């Protein structure tokens, strides 16, 4: 049976600092020897390929999975929307998958609050493990980290990962 990695969603509104926080955490965890994968939610359509190129033609012909591999990277494309649960088997070698977005999914999550107007997220979302805030806030019912407290967040994440193992 394949090992399931721990999954943590980093959520917040657009431009709240999700990507910056994720990259900081990735760097720290990788330095500790953890294997970290990411899944990014993109709310719009996207195109990674170029029309009339080979992989584009493969997709247009109806391939269920298209892969292109080069000397520096490999891209695997499923020409349809997949849920995080469907993607996780591809991350079995990872200790942790950081998911950017998917606010309404059931995964454990850290909520980033950029402005006080974002506070209602704490009532709307579930399975919140921590809050990362750009501003001081009172009466937060969750562990609270200032946006620049990367040391504190790293320590909390490592504790959580060790508990998940």
C-alpha cells in the first residue's frame, strides 16, 4: 500500500501572500530533508502547450494523459479537471503536499488574512489549523502567526508533520 503524504491547504483571498508563504515553507522544509510537493488551484482556464505542437496534437486527438519530458523537466497533462484526491497518488514519495487554494475542501488548512475584511473567512471555513495574519488580531480561536514569523510557522509545521507520521 502506498504511503499517503500529509496535506495542508494554504488559503486566503487573492494577493494575500499564499505563494510567498508556500515558497518560504518549501525552502525551510527541503533544507530539513523533507520531500514537499505542491498543488496550485487556478480559478481560470490555462494553456501550457502551443497549438499545433506534438503534445497539443496528442491532446486534441483525445489522449487521456499526455507527457512531455526533456533534459530539465517533465510535464504530465490530464486534459480535464482533477480533484486533489485524484492527484495525491502521484505524490506518494512526498512527506507533505502544500495545496494553494481550494478553500472549501476538507483538508487541514492555514488561513492567511491580509486585511481585517478577510476575518469572516474564519467563520466560513472548516478544518482550520492556524491563522497567518498581516495585522494584529484579538480573540483568534486558532494558533496565530504574524506573516513574517516563518520560524514559528516552520516549527509548528514540523511538529504537525511529525504527529501525522
